C-alpha cells in the first residue's frame, strides 16, 4: 500500500489526503466547533504552486541555523518517532492534532513518512483558520534522499563540487552519509535510516510550547 502511495504524484497524494480527511470528518467523534470550511479554489491554487511546502534542504538549513520562528511536527506514532525523527521535531500524532494547542498564527511544518498525513493535517488546520501551516515536501522519504543520504557526483564539475561539498557537510551534521551517483545508477541497495543515537547533537525544543530551538553544536567537520 505504502509503495503504491509513493508512486503517486504530490498532487495525487494531496487528493488522496482530501478523501481520507473527508472520511475522518464523517466518522470522527463530534466535538464543539467541529464544523470546518475550506475554500476549494484556494486549495487548488496552493496545490498548483506548492506555496505551502518546505523542501528538505530548506528545512535542513533552518535547523542548522537554529531558527526559532517555526515548529516542526512529526505526525507519526510514538514508536516510529522514537526510532527516528528529524532533529527539532516534536511528536503530535494525527489523532491528537486538534488538541495540541497550536496558535493560529504560528508557523507549523508537518511531516510523516510520505505526504499523505501531512496533507491531511494541512487541510484540517487550514479549514479551522490556522494561517501558517506548511508541509515538508516528500516527507521523511525526501529528507532521507536529499539531506541524510544525498547523491554526489563521481567526477564533479566545479559547480557540482561546490554543491556536493555542501551536501556532504549537511549530511554529516545529521549523522548521514552521501551516496555516489554511480552506485545509485547501478541500483545499489539504499542505506538504512540512521537510529536516533546516530544523529548529530541537535536537540528538540525543551517544551512543546516553545518554538523549534535546536542546539547549535555541530559534528566536527561541518
């Protein structure tokens, strides 16, 4: 099932998320103020221009720079979060999302394994009037491919060399290791996702009421 979802385009994943969110709305236990609205035209425009997306390299830069103007939300279950999560993330499973106490003006970035649960969270909070809601483009899969295990050229041009050096530095910061383009092209098995203990020393926020405030200490060589 998950492999089939990953084969969908982002727009198809969002459409699937809309269907799933509709199912949640139908079968969820009612709560005060549970009626929500979403402008279909606005939704279509956001999907088309990916205005409410943050890509993996951009998020990596925010964490490295210790930016504190956003909150990174991992929507998976506690066991998945404990096994591996992006540094600076806090764990708020989908079932707890509406009771998490987020401010309506906060900048919130959601992610899960792929884009489906993040799309559901985005639609749910957008419909409830939250202004600064974003999704991590491609979820953990894209984070792994572009940040933790980036692909670097075997015989880089000068421009590629600069790009790859940056990729190596960022990968090392997050406890990862680059993959060579030739190995990827040959179909070499992907590297395993690192465990939490393999991460660089980037701390999550001390309290879920604060902004995302990772520590600035980096691995040597970054």
